[in-house]
C-alpha cells in the first residue's frame, strides 16, 4: 500500500524564522512603538539637536493615518482599474481601450504635487486631495496588468468554458479572473508600494502621514526627524512588498494546481 504524499508546502517554525517579512515587520513595529530606544544614538550622531525624537504625534498614529490613506486610495484604484480592464477586454468595450490607456497614462505621469495643488482649492486641505492624487497615480499599473492577465488566458480554456455552458459572467468569474489573478496581483503590488512612498507628500497639504516628521524636520532643520520618517516609510513599503510577494507565490501555486487538476 502506497503512503500518501505529504503536503507540497509545509509551514514550520524554522521556515517562519527565516522569513524576511517577520524580521522586517518586527523591526518596523519596534520603531513605531519605541523609537525612543534610539535616542542615545541620535544624540551621539546629532549633538546639539533637541529634541532628537519627533514628538508632536505618535509614530503609531501617523502610521495608522498613512495606512488608511493608502488603503482607501488603493481599494478605489483596484476596483476602478479591474472594472475598466474587464470592460475593455470585452467585445463591447474594445473600442475604448486606447482611451482608457491614455487616461491612465496621464494620471501616472501627472506629478502628484501638481494634483495636490489643483485639488486643494476644490476639496480643501487634509486627506482628500492626497487620496485623489494616490488614486490617479495608482491606476496605470493595475489597468495594464489586469488587461495583460485577462488577455493572457489561453483561448482553449475560454472555448472549453463556453463548451461547458458557462455564461460570459461565469467564464469571467470562475475561469478568467482566477487564472489572471497572479498577473493582476503584480500590478496591485507595484501600485500599492508606490502609493506608500507617494503618500508622504500628503503632509504638505495637512494630511497626517509618516511624511509629517520628514517635512517638519526639513522646515525646522532637524535631520533626525527626516531620518525617522524616511526609515519608517521604507520599512512600511518593504514589509508590504514582501507580503504581496508571499501572496503572489501562493496564488501561482494554487493556479498551477488548479490547471493540473483540470488537465487530468
């Protein structure tokens, strides 16, 4: 009697401890909650600067506000981007593909600072102009990857789904989107990572972000504030990118497994 094969991917304590995401996340959390542990280092490196730790607001509060801005803008961009990609890859929307690509490209190339300058008179200071800038800046990678993923679904698979009697909506939901998910996720990964860095400029129009210590440090000539904010933004972006990388690996394994099961 043959023994059953074990699971193809087993999570162990040793594997978890070797995960870069774990150590980046722990270091990020430590700095968010206990930045003051670096006070002696900053005092040694920048004698005469007081205070050396940003204190106008907690780093955790700045991070939560930064996270909320990025999450809201990214969810909106993902929803609109995937919807537009689905539309232009259907027969009814193919004629609009060039226009959608052009609009997304304009949003990507238009400087976020310029978007803020235009949006502030219309919506006022605070988080709203920042969310608008992040939304426009995030659309292009999502649309491009979603279109590429949907168009990359093999024609034979589409014909097989139609032969099974699936409606166009069922084909999209059960076949095309699952197979295109890894490519779509790659665009979302790029979009969200860029948005984390871009969101820092929202502090120039009154939004609370991890860029607030950076701009306050530049204005007050306090380099430690700049370093603290920049390091936290970088760790936030790295941790997010590593999380998406792990999700991407899982999706690709699931997609390969699904394809192999269908081919049996």
